[in-house]
C-alpha cells in the first residue's frame, strides 16, 4: 500500500500547480510537490495514513508565515491510500473523505459529463466534496519527426515533462533499440501521411534526415489545424522552405525555423534543451490565456 499525494487546487503563488503528484511508501517517496515545509507536512501526514485502507484526507494549506514559506498562495492537497492500479486513461473520480466510494453527486456527474463532451476543459477539479482528476489531462500532444541524433536527444530531455510524445520515422531500425516509455513509436514510410492522424492541437517538431521529407511534413501540417510547427535548420533553409511552401499554395507564417536557442550551442543535446525550453514557455502561455478567459 502507498499514499498518493496530489495537489487538487492552487491559488496564487505556489511551488507547484494543481495536478502535481507524488507518492509515499513505507521505504521512501517518489516525486515532489515543491519541497520545503509544504512537502514536509504533506509527507508526514501521508506516513500516518500508511496501512489504512480507503483513507483520504484533504489538506487546505496557506503558504504564508504560518508555514514558513514566502510564496503567498494556498494549496489544497488530497492524500489517499492506494492499493491497486489507478486508471491510466479517462477520469479518476472519488470523494475526498475516507471510506467506500458512495454514489456520485449530481453536480459531479454534470461536471464530468461536460468535461467529456468538451464543454469544460479536462482539468483537475474539486466539486461538491469530490475530486475529478483527468489521468491524461494537461499533456500537450507532441509529434516529433526524425529519430536521428537531435530527435533522440529531444525525446530524452522530454522525460517527465507534460507532453504526450509520438515519435515518427520511416523505418524501425532508425529508432534506438529501446524507445523510452514516455514516447510512442510510429513507423511511417511517408511521415507526411501520418500528419493526418495528429490531434488538432498537436505540436509538430520536424527534424528528419531529408529536406524533402521535412518539406512534405511541413506542407501537410500547414494544410490542416495544428498547435505549433517547428523545423530544424538554418536561416537559409527557412528562406528556401518559405518560398517553396508559398509556391504550393500554403501559408508558412506559423512555421518556426530555426528552432532551439543558438546561444546554447549546436550539439544535439544543446539543441534539444533549447527546443524543450521553448515548448514549456508556449505551454505556460497557453495555460495563462485559458485561465484568464475562464
């Protein structure tokens, strides 16, 4: 048995946001909710729950002087004992109090229905004493084309970050012998054909071994709905691609090229770090816009 700690809600400045999870076991812990006095208090409470089936407790913690932290915000943290496997898709819905799970309240059913239909964004929510937690929510769909040196570095850097990675190349042997668990491998003889299967809000990062493939993929992405398009290359490559895309009747205005941070260097890992930093900035900006319009 383990105790799962999840930030159910946050207000103001906090070390980590809603949806952050860590685990406490008899012999250790995995993950972090931000460290400091907040985490110390949560872990201590979690250890007291170990061995108690169906135990749940919601902590409402202000991060002010009383806790010795200067963040100034507040968090609500759910602690819960877990014995079996959690759902790996859909929504994890349960009360925040201990005991068997009763019938779901009407307000929770209504909120869950609206989240499933798309009327509400699939975000972690406290509703009428229950927590609705999208198990795959918050992950940005990220399609990476190319399993060369930069592609491998990029997938490595993305470990543990909120991206649902689909990794595409033209042949199985182009991938490493072991593909990381956080990436789904897709072998496509024509990667541009695979673009049609991406979600409408997907981020596409193009870095194959062939300029011709890169051009076809960019054309396919720009011809449909997408979240962001990044292309590896130089200013010269960008100029050439813009011309060819326009000649084929496609607007290249939303294509970012080059990608990464040039000041970090040209090594594959340096390029990957720069690309991921940019993706995280975009993700934060998108979340802020959504919160402002909520």
